């Protein structure tokens, strides 16, 4: 421990200017960050928000510099470093670097996040596990990768060039994948597993380099990490992963939702139009009738897989596609199964009667807590959700509430349905009479189980776009203080699969012209 | 006598190039061993393998009884290492560098440190990056001698230094010599000769000889023979005769296996008209040059004969 502290003290003396800059920026971050969620939408606050955004980006930049410089203080690449022939113990050297990061990176940002949580109205002690998980994410995404790259490079310039090179390579690979029209594979929610794997790989690279200084081997290991990630993204046969996360029901009747193909549903028809892109795919929308979703339940479609067979024996498998997070509520009676199909596949099957088998990875949820309050004029808190405040539209004549904005601690809250009623007349003309189409609703939050999301700010802004907002018949829809507003939170009951078979299905007519794709149903 | 350094068939390859090839070396405890050889002979490579800065491709080395591959951490508290191209913590002052190193060594001697600082006239308050090359080398020496290491390894320590600094450093080393083993590589043959007890000659990664300085000095003689009349060099000269050449009536060569009786007999057999024979002791520099030149001409003649064979084939 003596040697750890000795090296730590040396690094602190050496890098005090970098430390001061990093701490100062963290302090500025604590000062400006609350502007993002506390201020209203006036032009001055937008300027502060821009400053806050800049500072949020500068903090990790100073960390990058600090991590690289501190790692290079006892450079691991090369054969002329002073410390190689001194009684340095690699474990103590690594320990000293970790202590440095703990004191000058983790501790300040932990304190900053506690202060910000307190400023936002959350008690930091209630979120300790989430705060530590956030530090873990920062370690995996930022600290360990930069440290690992610094450990296998000989100078700050080389580290910077390597990181830029990696970014350019990744951007190039993604661009190639995009241009190659490859599908967006859906990998089920394996966040903690991916975090654990990345943590182990990066930690192994750092430890191996400190223990052996076999730079080329460690470089190969580091190259293997993104290659493995890309391979994982390209793996198509991850059915076992889906089956593990969404275990299929023993019998289809046991699925939380029953679907049947209904081509003649009222309202089905018309056309969809969207611009063509290099990756243009045809969005196929198949109308379904749903049943079986019991009262108070909600089914979320996380991912969809379509298997198509033609009479000539040819077939196509969409693989698991990123879902549109469609919600099927009880008594909605309707669900449009939507998935993308490459144009070449569409052209092959367009004139044939098809046999389609759809499998959905779904999450069954149940309404757990409901909070009903009259809309206050000021900020209000919703238990297990976060804080909300009315969005004010500033004008010379009046101040009208045109929506609400909310924020939560560390991660979006559990999936929540917000419902209220718009008023078409000014709130000063009370009492108002709600019209038939004046309900405003929004889905906010997620069913993700991770205790925190990656980012420096511990406060998550929640986009809360209430439906039917804006102008109607030249009048601005507003929320009047005292209007009842519901927050219904949904808890996960289970993850499972549902499937449906369709015979003699005909693909819709598609026209691609003048940069537009038109799909006619 | 125990060996402070011992290697067995130690080899290092960089791609297809053999930097060190089957080195067998033993440095006795208490010796001042000078490893000499032309540029690219492999001296620095050997030292870096001994210091576990990089691993050997084959073979084995022991330093103070420890396998060189396992040399790390505490083992370095008994070893002082100074190299001409070693990086230093440039941002530190000479004084803060000594302060920083001190806790790493249980045997650090503050009195000796003060003595070395005085002896080398080290400016403790100046940053290392602002010091001259000579001063930086003095700082490196002071920081490597103050803990009384059992072994001091020096890689070209005197290169590019003025004679005054060289003398000061050698003086500092000699004062430590009774209690330590010193292993150094150098081109500075004149200085080495003045204080080395053993010398090894390395060429193209191979150790051509390794022996005590006194034995070496006795083994090499510059021989000058005056002949009655000019005579061509006979073909069957002893292999120990290096660089034989004649000019008018004078024959000169270096005998690398000198024995007065034998050399005189061999001369009499080949040059019966020899009138006057002089055997002059040689400085290390002259021995080094003779061996190096002989090695080069041997290598070139081997290459020529290989080319001739290839052409004939």
C-alpha cells in the first residue's frame, strides 16, 4: 500500500494542472446541468442549455486526457522507461493508477451526481445502487477502453490517433452495413451481460498489459473486442437468446394475446408514403384482430420475426427485427404487425400468394400503480416516477400550460401511461367543457431492467408528448390547472412469444418514384 | 567463485536477424566486467534481456541467482541500471527524483546519497529536462548507486560525455567496486581499460572471448619483424596472427595467442631471415580494433568464397 500511495502522490504532483481543470469542469457541470430540467422554454434558458451540453462533453474530454497522461506516466510500451528497472510491482502500479482514477474521476463525479440528484429533488441515498451502476457504465464505456488503449500505445498523440482510427473504422463498418441493406438485428435486452463481458475483456486487457507488457498480444485482444461485438450483431441464429429472454408459451392459447389476420378491418387501407434512402425497405403492415389481453393489462411488442413461404418453395426469413415498441391494450381489438422487407425480396414475392408466419417477442405487463391528481400550477412529484412540471407558453397576454415535462432519477421510470384532458378554451373562461377528442395521452418510460443509464447526468429528461396537442380549429389546446391527470405505471408480468400464421397473403402494391415509396393497402 | 550473471545459450532474434546467438557468459561476483564490441554487436540486447526488459528467444540467464524472465519488482532493489538512452522523469528536479526513488529501496543510504550529490555536484533544484546530458547521467548514477546495489549494470554510460564527467562517473563507480559487481557495455575502451577486471568481446551476437583483463593483455602482442629482404606473406600463417602485413622489409601482425617462445619459434620457421623481432604490449583499444578488423575481413572472405561456390554451382 505504501508504494501505491507513493506513486499516487507522485502522479498527483505531476498532473495537478489537469486535475484542477477536470475538477473545475465537474463543478461547472454541477452548476449548469440543472438548467436542463429546471428552466422553462424561454430563449435565455436555451442558451444555458447549450452551455450545459458543451460542459457535459468537455468533462469526458478532460478525463480522456487525464487517463491517458496518468497511464503514460509509467508507459508500458517500449524498452527505455525509467520504471522498468526500478522496484516497481505491477500490481501496485496498477493499484496506484486505479486509486488516482477513484480519487480524481470517480469521487468527484459521484459527488456531482449526488448533488444533482439532491438539486432535482431526489434523495441520493435512495439511489446508491443506481449511482454505482452508473459509475460501472462509465468505467466500461469510457475509463477502461481509454486506459486499455493508452496502455498499448506509447504517447498521447498515438492514443488519440488510435481512438480516432477506431471511431472512423466503426463509422465505416456501420456505413457499409447500412449501404449493404442489412437488417437491423434485434438482440434481446442483454445490457447487464454485455456490460459484464465488456468489463471483463477491457479489464483483462489492462491487467495483462500491466502484468506482462506483451503489447502485441494485448493489442490483438483489444481488436478482438469490437470484432466480437460486430460478429454478435451479425449473428442471425440467436433464436436461443430470444427463447431464453422470451420463453415461448407451452401452448399458443397460453399467450397473453391472441392475434388473427383481419384484412377487412375498418380503417385498414389507404397508403403509406416515405422517402427512399440507400437502405430503402418496404414496410409491410398486416392488420390483425387482437383478443385475450385482460383488463388492466398491456402487451408490448419488443421484436418481430416474419417467415414467408411462396408456392414455388422459395422462402424468406426477416430474422428478429427491432420492434416498434407497439402497445396492445385490452379491448383495443386491433394490432398492425409491421416489419421491413428488402425491395429485392418484395419484388420476388410481390405477385405470389404467400404463407406468412409471424412470431412476436412480447412483454406482458400489468397496471400496478395509478396516481390521479389535479394538475398543479407548479412542479409536482409522482411516486416511483419522478418530477413533472407544466410547460408554459409565454405570451404577452397570458401564460398557458401547453403540456408537461418530466424527469426521473438515473433511468427512465417503468412504463407509464399518462392521460389527461385538453381544454380548447382559455383556462380563464372556466368552467371548460372537454370535447369528444380532447384526451391527451402519452407513453413514457421503459421496461428495461438496468438500474441506471449511461451518461454523466443522473437526471433523465423524459420526452412527454401528449397526443392531440397543438392547435385545433385555430385554437391552442391547453391544460388548465386542476384538470385531472392520470399516471398509470405498468410492471412486467412476463416475457414470452406469440405467433400467428397467415395463408394466401398478398403483399401490398408498392410504387417507388421521385424519391418516394408509396405502399398501397 | 559465484557468478553475479550467468547465461547459457542465450539468444535473441528480431524477425530473421539473430541479435544474440547462443551466448554463454559468466560474470564473477565482485568483477568489473566490460562487454565490448562494434555497433550492432548485440551488447544492448544482452543487457535488456538480463534486465528482463524483453525476453530471450532461447536460452537462459540468471542475474543474482534469479531467472532473468522473473526479474521484477523487489529484485531490482539490488540492481542499479543506467543506460545512455534511458528515459527519466523529466518533469522532476534532480532532488525530487532522489526523494521519489528513496522509499522504493530498503537499503537506501542517505549519507551516500549526500556524498554522491556533492561528488557529482548535482544541482538538486533544477528539473531533469533542463540539465545537460552529463548532469542527467550523473543524476542517473547517483540514483542507482545510493542504495548500494549488489549489481550495477551500465549500458554505454560514457557515450557523448566530456572527459571530466567521465572521470567523475568512473571515480564514483570505482568507489563502489569493492562491494558490488559492475557489468557495463561501452565503446570507451581507454576508460574501461583503466578500471575493468574482466572483458568480453562480442561480434555479430557471438562472444568471441571473455576473460580477465590481465590475461587478455598478456595474450595480445603487436609483433614487428625486420627481415633481410622483402618477402611475400606465406599462406600457412597461424590463425592467431591477425592482420599480418608486410611493407618493404618489415612484417607486422597482432598475435592473439602470445607466448614469447612459441611466437619466436613460429617466426623462425616462416621467416628464417628475420633480424629483429619486437613484441609490444597492446592497449585495449588496439586489441579491440585488431579483433574487429580481423572479424570483418574473415566475414568478407567467407562471403567471397560463398559467392565463388555459388557461381561455380
